[in-house]
C-alpha cells in the first residue's frame, strides 16, 4: 500500500475542487494561499488531467419538473429570463 501524506490529500482536494469550480481566485482563498502562483500548480495539474472545453450545451426549463430533469442529467443553473430558467452543461 502506498504511503499517503497529508499534503497528498491536500493536493488531491485542491485539484478536484478546481476541476469543479474552475475559479482560481476562489481556490486561492479556499486553500489559504497568499500568492496566486501557488494556486496555479493545481490549475496546471487539473488542465493536464482533463481536456476542458469552453463549449456548452444550453437548455431552457419553463416548469419545475423540466428544471429538476435538467439538474438530474448534469446541467447547472445559470439564470432566469422571461419566466424561464437557463441551464448549461459542458460538451
């Protein structure tokens, strides 16, 4: 069994958190880094692990049931416009 250090868990947490939120400034505050260059290690590692695309699939829900179905299928809420809720999901 490999030896796992506390910092290994910290690196894993920071990398997976960045993969979810994709906000280096939020991650910097979360991890307590004084300098953004320290946080960029996790950004670089996450970008090597996952090929990110800035393309999204966008769906509109007009009812609560439609919104629930979109969330269950992996879409995230963006905003509301003209009594309809807009959701997005990476391609």
